[in-house]
């Protein structure tokens, strides 16, 4: 049993990290009062831009590791800008946020595949991403070293730093208080001098940037290829946000759970101790658990009170 855990743990962590950063982005958006179900599309945009930038720059700078970081940054910026479509429709036009997010998903998938086909002719862009490594000394620690510091990616630690920074910003800074007030009592926030629409724009753009990072991290770790698809991780990130009750620590635990469940399903047939379980059971397990979790936690939801509601300045 322990050997099985050691085998799947690095893969589970690698799968969890893009899920975690995307869910954290959704946290900023929903805390500001805007539902963003366009996470899947924003991840796809990030994956495409990251792949395109790295593919292009590798022609001039082969074997340069800093190119990968440029790709990550480009992915975050591009998805943040792309999320402005959702922000404008939701905030300025008071459009239905679910429909706007769905449109983002549809546009992103179609547009990136079209552009990729014009670039490579196949709709796919393959690159060499980050390589897993063992952290010196820490990987030698019994038990913990094998689980957390062996076969790890640099992006894992980047996202964990962003997780800590997000918790601090949301709950320990004036900016975080203003952002959360816009999702709870936007009219009271406006009366206190807070520009609600501007704060919501910022929340949506942070969501876009983090989702773009998530898509690029998939590309640079376990995928290695842009295909115009992120296997629905954006929707799973949204489920993790709800499961985690809109709190950073809860999101971390939820994404770990979903990451492990999905990893077990994906590697079950190559691990003898898991191969005895019918593959179909393991494949549907993460999604069944997601549905059950959403049903259970929907009754005790701690969602921001004004999330999803259009804001009209001066009206109560």
C-alpha cells in the first residue's frame, strides 16, 4: 500500500497544482461578486499562448530555460486580458454571468484551435517543459522526503507561494477587505467610497491571470502539448471552490482530494494493487464525488452574498 502511495503521489501533486491555481483565481473573482465559469476557456488560452511563445522563442533561443518563464508570464497576461470580455459583459452590460462565462469557453476553444492549425497544421503544439527534480537534503528525509520533495516541479512551489500570498492579501490587507466587501455588500462598499466596478474588474482579471497560469502549468509539466483541451479542469476548479467554501485552505484541501482521485483513475491500470478495481469505477469516481460534494455543501454554502448579482451604482 505504501509503495502505491509513493508511486502516485508525485503525479497527484502535479495534477493538483494547476487545479489549485485556477480555483484560487476563481476565488478572487467570486469574492468580488462575479461568477466566472469561463475558467476552462481561460486555461485553454493560457495553454495556447504559453505554447506559442515558447515554440516561437525556442527557434532563436534553444535550450534556454528562461524561455519557459517567459511563456508562463505571457500565458498569465494573455488570459487576464481575455478575461476582460467576461468582465465587460458582466459588469458594464449586466449580462448573465453564466452565459458570459459559457461564451468565453466556446470562443477560447474554437479560436485557439484555429490559430494552432494555422501555426502547425495539426492544431497541436508540442514543447519540452520543466523537468521534475529532487530537492537536495529535503528529499532524503524519511517518508516526507519521498512524498513532497522527490520528482517535484518548480511550478509547484510557485503556486504554493501564490496560495500563501492570496490568503494574506484577501484577509490581511485593505485591498482584500475592499474586494470581499464588493462581493458581500456592494452598495455599502460604494457608500464607503470603494469603486465596486473597478474592484470587480481587478477580481476577474486576477482570475484570468491565475487560470492562464494553470493552463500553462499543465503544458509545462505533465502534458507537454497544446491540444485545445484541458480535460474540464476549469469546471473541476469551480467545484473545488464551492467544496472549499470560498476559503484558500478549503480550496487547497478540495483540490488535493480531486487531484488524487483523478490521478488514481488515470494510473489505475499500471499499478497492480489498483488494477483489480474495474476501470470504469475509478474513471467516474472523481465526478461522482464532485456531484455528491456539491449537493452536500450547497445547503451550507458560504458563498459571497452578492456573487452573480449585477451591480447598479446608486441603486439599492
